[in-house]
C-alpha cells in the first residue's frame, strides 16, 4: 500500500469508517494489521462512538469533528501526509452486492474477511463492567435474567419490539452515559437468555465464547426481511434466528 513517507516519522493511515459500532469492531483486524506493518492508524468516529477509544489501544480513535477530511470522498487520497482509506464505501468500490458489504471491507484491503476475528484486539474495562453490572443495573452473580436489546442504528435511534415473558427479570440493554457497548460484556456473559435485534452485539457474541446463554436474534423491522446480511458471520454459537 503506497503511503506517503515523512522523514523520521511513522506513516499514518486514516480510516474513513466513522459508524457504526459493529463496523468498527469488525474492522479492527484491518487496523491492527496496518499497525503490525509499521503504520499509525487514525480512526475518526461519530461522537457517540468516541468513548470506544479506550477499548482499542493500538490505534488512535477520535471524534470525527476534530479531523477535517472529506468523509464523502470515495477514493484513496493524501491528507497532510496521511493516506485516507474510504472503507465505508468498500462495497461500491469493489462492485459487490450489498449483501457482501462487510466482506468487501477486507476485500478492499486485500485481506481475507474470514480472518476478521484473528487480529481483533479489544481491551476490556473491567471496572466499568462491574459498575454497570452491580451498581447501575443492580444485578447479582448467579441471578437468572433475560438481556434484551431492541435498539439499532447509529446511536440506537431505531427500535424493534421484542417481547419476552418467561418469568425471569428482563434487563434492557440501552445507551447509558459513561458506559460503552463493550462495557456490557459482563452483563452478556452472565445472562441466562439473550434476545437482541441484529446489531453490533453479534460481533461481540462471535468474539467472546464466554457469552454462553441462549442467544436469540431478531431482524430489524421494517428494514430487513431476513438474516441474510449477517447470517454467514454467525459461527460461534447455536443462535436462534427469529423473523
């Protein structure tokens, strides 16, 4: 990959993929391979995802408003000596169907998408996880509960209703100030049952085998008719897919 060289400085790559959380997690192996090859990686994101920076120690993740690149530009180009990679437009660049939009991000970089988990490095904030579990949600280790997530879209702006009535407590997974999606891992790991609309959660289910409760996934109504956009990624659990 031809990246402009600055004397005595490590070359920098800017990843243009500022949303959503699932895309950011899914593409971490791309970023970490660039780091292994000797590059710095600067990753601007929508402000609601900026707190995720604590989980990705090998890259620099910042609020996109702090970096004045052309986020609508669909080609690779140089910006102040850095190479901007238009990862968010990979499906159109690679001329693949939208069903392959996630695969295309790795295709654009000449990498095997099936290896997306192999170099995905996530640093957990165990203090935040425990605060969320014990103090905010008032959960106890050994307690049986359903974890329910109805939100999807950037910032959880859309919802699909999920009704669960099995006699167990229902814990609503939602945006809570001061905690990230990844800070919900302890809650996921201790859940008896998980019922979620298809969203960024599925990438954490795939990455963390410590999540062992029954996992139910629901389509995002009305924008989805089936699970085809991501079903090929679901390999680590015996998922129950709902229409």
